[in-house]
C-alpha cells in the first residue's frame, strides 16, 4: 500500500492548492478561489493511523 502522500488525490489536491494560492487568488480574487482552497486543503492532512 502506498503512503497517503503518494495517492493521486493527495497529489492533485496539493497541486490545486499551490496553484490556487500563488496564482489564481492574485489574478481573480473572490468566492470561487476561496472555496477552492476550502475543498483542496483538507485532503492534505493525513488520517490518523488505524488502531
């Protein structure tokens, strides 16, 4: 099993978060770029290990 950092969803979310924060928010600030960060950010936090 791959680590959480190697999962495609985690990688895609990280790319979206970085592009959104460093490019899109400065170019087109507003509701959409704010919500994009809200949805792209949480998948970057790893889940606690199973018991």
